[in-house]
């Protein structure tokens, strides 16, 4: 999927973040030597255990936090602060409770295009409210909405400013499984329509497989790194009800689960070895299946075929 | 058939019953007492002391006298027969005007200053000792200083209102501004909202319930203090009226003034109650 351009859309170089130790000792390095790139229109997920610094990386990309060392370049320019070019969907929706749905989205639209008149702002906001299926609820306050609807407003707000890149910090973490499935499907559809470049944090293996082009797996902190990268070879358009039937599905899923369960811990020891890999290992299900035809069939044993949303 | 009364009806009935009990006790307590002559007291001495066996009305007003006063005063609230005889409406208007002047002056200082303090740890810590020392000072303690420097009685009472309304508004504004949820600030940062728009569209509405709670406390204190301040400076106002009527030994008028102070205080508070509801939001 990722066709390498001469200069990638988003380039992260040698990013590291250290926090002063709470006990007054040496600074604690949460992650270091983080290098990756994202191409335009690519959907990249990052996953890893809590404390590996995923959210910090996202906040650095958003410009809300700063790295101890390293650089972030977007479109050839260094990221040094928050920008309308990068939309953020926050974990806890972060809607302003005193504004209605329409006002929340309009606030963002007006921030982006300050010269627009009221009607234009309203029309633009309404278009995105409709896109997430909230037409009819535009005059409600967030407190009158369900968790899923609130997060949809967050999505509408982030998309409405038409950012060059979208950053999502576990956007569906607080939703129940069924609602999550519905919104994932919508997100999939919207991203396909808009060709949005997305960087998303998730703890949910199935969510990552459904949505992403590439999945970055982070080892455990401190000194966390991007240990492995999984190329998600499942063809698009993807259907939640069908993707698990694809021969690449379970190899990818198992590879990720194995990483999260065991390899993410071992990576710490590996890293300091003299022959430690300087760049993350890339997992490609297509190659794997060609060399090991058995691998495709074995995982399906004992796996439920009816796979609702997130087991 | 038993009909169940609603909660509102029940409490109204109870309120009315309580009012009846209060009136009854009041009536009984102010019944004219007939003093029988004690056998061993010289009748001449008793007459001298105002006893004399005659029935004597209590100097504390009866409910009926009170009702009469209420009617008289409220039916003509705005007459003006010189400095010592003005209608209750005029006196209250003076007091309310002073309270509002002092209160809004204080708001004009406290809310912007509270914004600055709430946004900056440095300012907060730098100003905190001053606030802590100045806050517990009784506003009336400022009166001599105010009279000496301002040299005007009415302006001095406005200053006293200003100083007593300042602290709750300042502290609440700073607190409200400092505790705006980080999520909302992050949203406005990623949307590159300019500082002024952020202040008015994000921080102000987010902190409004806390700020308004401070304003409500300030208004309550200001209304308490104005009575005392006007007793000191004299001339006009409900506080002066109370003191003047005490000097006239007209307890009926004093009682009437007390009632009016309560009613106006309640009205001022309910205005802020309505405003609070308007800016309240549910997360």
C-alpha cells in the first residue's frame, strides 16, 4: 500500500521523551529512537501497552507536547506547535458542554475560516454533522447525547476543519462494543471518501486490523520503541463481517497478539544487545503465507467465526 | 376520598401554618399587661414608675400595628419630607444604588484580575499573600480610611461595598479560570484559537458558573454590609433609616425596615439564582 515518495508526508526522526524522575534521580526516558513516517492518505495505527508513550507521541505530533530530542516534519516543515493542519480527536470527546452540537462544530469551522459568514460556517458544519449521521441532533447539548453520539461530534469537528492529518487518541476506548463497531464502520467510510491521512492510537487489535494500512507495535516502556511494523495486507474496501475470512487476517492478528502478550516485554533486553536491530522488523502477511502455507489455516482452529465487534 | 396533596401544596400549607403560629406568639407576647398594684409599694412611687394600676400597652409593636405600618409605608413609598422623613422606597433605592455601584466596580476589577491570576501561577502566588491578609478584614474597618481619603460619606460607603465584594469574586474567578478542563484548552490550542477568542468563548463560559457563584456570595455580603455602613455614615439609605428610627424609639419602623432588608436581599439573591441557572452546564 505505502508507496514511498521521495519525502514522506510525515517524518518522525529520533524522537525521545524523558520525564524528570519523581524521586529526584535520573530522568526516566519513556521512549527513544522513535523513527517512522506516514505517507499521504495512509491510515497508521500504533498499539502497545500502557506507559509506552503512545499518547505522548500523539501529543507531540499534535504540537500539544514537546519532545526531549528528535524532530517531527510534516510536509517538509518542522512541527513546533498546535496547528489547524492537524486535527485531533480526543479520547474523552472534549466537547464544550455549554455549546450545542452545531455550535461545537461551528466553533472549529470558524476557527479555521475566520472570514466566513454565519451561513457559510453553519452550512459547512452541518455537512459534517450529517456525515456522521447526527442530522436532527444538531441543536442538542452534549449532555443530551449518548457516548457514541458525543464521539461522533468529536469526529465531525475534527473532519470539519479539513486537516491535512488526523490524530486520534483511542477515540473509541470509552464506547461499548456495539457502538464502537458502528462508528468504526463510519470512520472507515469517511476516511475512504476523504483520503484522510490518519495516525491513531488503539488498544484494540481488531480495530487496528479493520482500519489501518500499517500497524506500529511499541515495546514496553521505559525506553520504549517502535519494535515492529505490520503491513496490513487486507484488501480494501473492508467489511467487518468479511475480513476475518481473508487468509491474511489471522496471521496478522496472531502476530499482533503474540507481540502484545510476549515479545513486547522481551524487546527491552534485545534492544541493548550489540546486534540489536536498528530499525523495526516488518511483518508482511503476504510473504508469510507464501512461505508457510500452513500458517493460514492453523489459527482458524478454535477461533470463533462469528466475530461480532471486539472479542 | 382522600386526596393527596402535592409536595408544593404541603409545604405551602406548612409555611402558612408557621406564619400563623408566629403571629399568634407575637400577638400573645405583646398583649397589654395589667399591672396589679403590689400591696407593699407606695402608690405614689408606682405611679411615678408608670404603673399606677392602669393597663399599659407594650412598646413592642403588635401584629396589627405592624400591619398598619406596612400598609402606610408601602402605599406611599416615595414621599420626601426632608432629610429625616423619606419614604421607604427612596431609602431602599439609595442603598441599592450604593450596593450596585460598589458591586459592579468590584466586578470590573475582580473578574479581569481573577482571569490573570487564574491563568498564571506566578501571579497567583505573588498576589496570594495580599489576598489572604486583606480578605479577612471587616469591610467597616476601612471606613475611617475611606472617609479620610475620599472625604465623602456616600462614596465611602460605596468603597466599603467595593472592598467587601471584591474578594469572593476575585477568588472564585481565579479558581474557575485555573480549573478549566485541559481538554477544552487543548481543543482551542489545536484549533489555533487566538487568546481573546479563547478567553471569551472557552474560558469564560467554562468558568462562568464558578464566577457567578462568587458574584452571588459578594452580593449577599454587600447587602449585609451596606446596612452597617449606612448606620455609620448616615444621611440616607436603609441602614440610616434603621438607626434613625431607633433614635426615635419607633420599634415598629425598625421592624418594618428589617423586613424590607430581608425582602430586598432575597430579591437580589434570586436575580443571581436565575443568572446561575442560565450559565450552568452539564458535563
